[in-house]
C-alpha cells in the first residue's frame, strides 16, 4: 500500500528536523512511503521544491513555501500548497491508498484538501505542543479542524494529554484513536539498580530555556536542604554560547550541585540513566519526549512536566512524578521524594518492566500499533469535503 505522508517537520535536504517521523516510517518498510515535506520560507509568495531519497523511499519532495509568520492567512497559503501537491501527484501518477498528516494543525489542513480531492482516508498525528497552541489561537479555522477531527480514519496522539486537551477545543472524538509514542533507537530494557542520589537530564543545550533548566537548578538547591548529597548532571551539547550561558547560571544557582557534561553518544545514554537515582526534565512545552521512555526503560524513575510530555501513560507516584514547570518547590519535593523512596520507585519500575507495562514505549509495539491502524484506516469510507471558514 502506498501511504502519502504530509509533514511540516521532517529531515529533508532543505532543513534539518527531528527524526521522530522518519523513525516511525523506518519501522514499517512493508508500506510504500511517499513523503511531501514542507517548510515555511518567509513572506515572499511562491513554492520551491526538490526531490530527495532517504532510508524509507525514493523521489520524495522537499518543499519551501512562502507565507507570513504567526499564522497570518495560514489557510490560504496551505491551500495553495495543497493544490501544488495535488498537481505534482497527478504529474507523477501516484495512487496513494492513505494519507498521513503528521500534525493536526498545519499538516492536517493540507491533508484535508488533498484527501477530499483524491477521495482517500486520512490518518492524523496529534503533537500536543504545537497542535494545542495553534488550534487554541486560530479560532476561525476551528470548523475545518473539527471536520478533520470528526472524519479522520484514525488519530495518533503522541500522548494521552494531547487528546484530552484537543477534545476540549474540538469536541469528543468518536472514531478510532491509537496512542502512538515516538520510537527511539535506544529502547533496551535495563533492570533498575540502587545508586547514589545523582539525577541526570538530557537535551540539546540550545533549547535550555524551553527545557527549563534554570528552574530545575533552583529546585535542586532547594532539594539539597533536605537531601544534602543530591546532585545533577546535564547531558547535552549543540551550541557553545548556550553551553556557556547554562554554565554561568549553574555557578550562580547550584554551585557544587549541578554540572554540564556535554554531548554523549546516543547509544551510551541509557547506561548513564541506569546509573542514576532518577531522570528529571520539567520542560515548559513537550509534546512527548523520547528521552523519558529511554530513561524508564533503562531503570530510571522520572520527574516530568504535568500536563505535558508523557502525562497520561503511567500513574503518578508509581514510577513517575509530575510537577508544574513553574513550581520550584514542587519540583524540589519530587526530587527529594525520589531520593528518599528510591528503593520503592525502582522496585515498582522493575516489576513494570518485567510484566510488559512499558512495552508500548518500544519500537516493536509502536510498529504493531501503526500497522493495525493502517489496516483499519484503509477500510474506512472516503473523506468529505472540508468546511471552509468565512
């Protein structure tokens, strides 16, 4: 079956992006993947494209399209993009059986127009961070998103909280929904072990503001009052200026308690997590966060941002603790609790690993869930024409 993938965040020759969508497609090579990857290119109108090959297919399209920032005239420009894609599909003689929009808010509008013309079902991924923000702001486009929400053959939320938040804006979803975490290449299961009170976190250092590292450092200083031996290592490189900025902040905020270790090869990260008391990352915004899955599978309990990231997958207090990213005291309390109750948290985590309670975070289960949903989606009726806002 040929699946047409419409994505605004994909690693193509025009600009680098997260590998999350590419990693998903690599798990299911039995399908013929045809990718249209598009990125906004500033105010000047126009559409420019180049063909490219990658690990999941040949003759994809990387597209730069002109449009204003901040969602101005968003639907108009995305409809033009959709029409360009439709013309290209016609020129190439493509016959997709399904369309997968990898984001509701942007990709979904393009997919809606393309699907209505081709008469094929649409699958839609929900990326909580961007989708909730854009759908929340662009109220004039709610009728189109609501129609797509209703008619999509299947929805793929990255995490349960995204479904809940979007349902509040678009109404109940009555059709099929499949939770689909982002696959990671580091999903080995490693039994937890007792360690000193050393926490680790990991991210590209250029994103330190969103990753909320200054507030985590302040919370660490608070936690040290109750747990004097507590420490934090920050894994990640990517930008010299950001590295220096975070280092200066640590010197002011948590001297002797936290340290930067720079980038670490991805295949070594799980071993470091296994040698940690826990993993802590309380981002301001986080659609999912593969690093939480990597940590849990490696035997490290997690502190994460409430209402973001992996919220909804696991019961709080079992192997994870949630904290509001703006609440330094709450973050500190979670760190102290993981230090004091390390044995209990890790015993529960070991049991969860053994009974398959984390299997849904691993590549094999993610691939199986996607395959089953593709089969189900392929049997649905054709989509209706999109509702167009006035």
